[in-house]
C-alpha cells in the first residue's frame, strides 16, 4: 500500500463555549455555578470557564474528528479522501451457504410439497402481473441491523414481518431484493449470518450481507502481517484469516508473549487459551486493522501506540521520525455511538475509540494521525454494496444489475442517512435506535429523504407502496388461483 501524506482539509472547530460572566446568577456555557449549601454568599467562589472541555481536547484531535456528526464536512472522514481499496467482486463464486426461499418452509415432505406448489402458483401470478413484477425487481432495500432489525440478540418485532414480506410473503409471491449493510463486525460473515438467521427467524445469506470490515478484505493484497483489534476472543482473527491475510495477530497474542507491555492488565492463564505468542521483537507489522469495538481500551491503545511510534512496525523500537516510518492504521467504521440492549442512551462505539487513539498520537507527536476509515458513510462501502446488490439480483432473479430504486433504512443519521443521501439512495430514518426524535421530526443535520418512521415495517411499506402502488398487498393469499380468477388477486392485507 503506498504511503500517503497527511491531509490538512477539514473544518476548524469553532469556539464551543463563549466566555461567561461569573455572577452567582449565571448558569450557562461560560461558567460553573457552585452550590452554596446554605453558606453565605461571601463563602461561595465561582471560577469562570476560559475554555470548554472540547476546546482543551481539540488540540489533540485530528481535524476531521472535530465534527464527528459530519455536519461541517459532508464528504469523507478519511485523511486521504475517499479512494479506498475494495474487493473486485463481492465474493468468489460458490454455492450460497444459505438459500432464500419465497416461502417459509416446514420440516417434512408436506412442507416441501407445499413450498413447490406455492412456487408454481406464484410464478403463474407473476406471469399475469408483468408490470408489477418488473417494478418489484427494480427496487431494493439496504438495512442497518442494530437499532433497525434488532437490539443486540433481540429482534425488533416488526423486522421479522418486514423481511418475510420481502422474501415473498406478498401478493406476487416475489422476492424483493435486500441486503444488510451494517457498521457492526468482529466475526466472520458466516458466523454473523447464522446468528442473524436465528434472531430474525428468516434465512440470511452471506451473499446479501456486508459488515463494516467486509470490504477491508481487499487490504490482504497489500499487507501480509497485521494486528487485528477488537471483537470477542479471537473471532476478528478468524475473519481476517478468512480474508486472506497471511499473518494475523491480536493484542492477546502480544500479551501472552510479554504481559508487561500493558502495565494495568492482569493477564491470567486462561487468557492464554487460543493465543499465539511468538517473539514479537522480530516481527514487523505491515498495518493495524481495527475490526470491532475494543474490549480492553488500555491494552489495545498501548499496543497500537507502540506500533505507530515504532520503526517500521517493530515492537520494542522507537522511530527517529515516527511520521515517515509509521505503518497505516485502518478503522472499520466511524460511528461514535450505537444502540444496544441498554435502556438508557446509546453506548459509545469504535469512533470514540478512534478519537482516543488520535488524541494520544497527536499528544505524543504533535501531528495529526493519518488514518483510514471504512464503513458507512464512506463511498467505498456503497461502491461495494452495488456489487453485492448486483450479485444478489443475479442470485434471486438471474439479472446481474443494480435496481434503480434503492431504499436505505437506518437509525443513525450520521452514518446510515448521510451516506445514503450522498449516494443518491432513498433514505428512511427509524426511531428504534440511535435516533430518538419526536414522531414526525426529521434529523436537522442529516434529514432522511423519505422522512422518519416508527419502525422498519412502516419504512418498508412506504417504499413498496411508492414503487408498486398503494393497493399492493403485503400478504400472500394461499387461496389465489390465477386460472380461475384471472388477474384478480384478493390477498389479505
């Protein structure tokens, strides 16, 4: 991978807080009011604020991270622009691990027979409604997962109904293309699809699934020896090895070699299970890949900083010029927060970890950390999504093309919506995740083009009705018989 020069583009941070006055009655951005606790005013001292906390931190932040919501820079979050390597094709040709059916099958011969009968009947219905079929094939959906289809391991109830309808439970019995486009990650695509199929109650194929680091598989052609950070256990290593990286190490491997590298981390014997210690003083890393959220900030940040300041990625060394000899670091996405099972506000995620790494690097070197970010809303992710959509269209409709009308349904305005808007997709913002605006309110900074919806099913219905008409039925009618009824399809709503 060629080295890049640090970019100086990006918006300067404006003063986040104005200087306030220090009078006891002032409670605002410029001063801190100290409660008197019943004491006389003469015993109460107020200290006016001279700078906000963000202003203090800004001197250590990359200029592109000063506006994490992307309000002031609607292009790329990357130091080097938007030109990122992605795989030439979605995946190597092979039989899909999971095949979708237009029906929900059951076990046993009766279920298979019913499925075949429905396939035949649906094809007859589709032959008699060719214009509507063409419209159905000319639209597609891209779903975020967390906060849209599920909360952690718990499905959002309306998501199952929405996906079943797109899988063929509709008046035409036709599959409407959709892909899953998530900034989550930390495990192989196969493992995640198995998990999602169980959670959502519908089969999810790896051929319609993109997680944040899926396009990063292209980096295996540039780097052989990499540090992979984040995720549970060694699952991120499994993903990196599946992508073709030849030598993949994790922070736990390094801890098993030398536990003193992280002074505040107690490395127990059970932590060695699965680790691959080696003499890392003789290993030269080519790159750092942050695939998922760190489970140990102190250790991961320490090792990342050691490598960024090392001579050509070799631990226990210090470069005379850490800028010119710095190895590249890649982050799989830039989200600051994400929805979880937690009943309170969204939790911090990889973007917050990245800003911490930036601050440490700039504090130690005095310069911005050149870094690369994949995931939504980066252009590379949407270019890759095009390839996946084409391949999935060929899989289910034998047509290798991108549908004209694509609907992005997400819960995070700063990634799902702004990315879809920039890529000229129709965008739908749901209120079941990061976005918690009032009903009917759009996000003021990155408004969804289709508006906001209470949940994913409402958003899907809005998109389908826009393309297929307001009278389109969202349930398959088992009693329909095109031979007897012609084009009259009296499906149940």
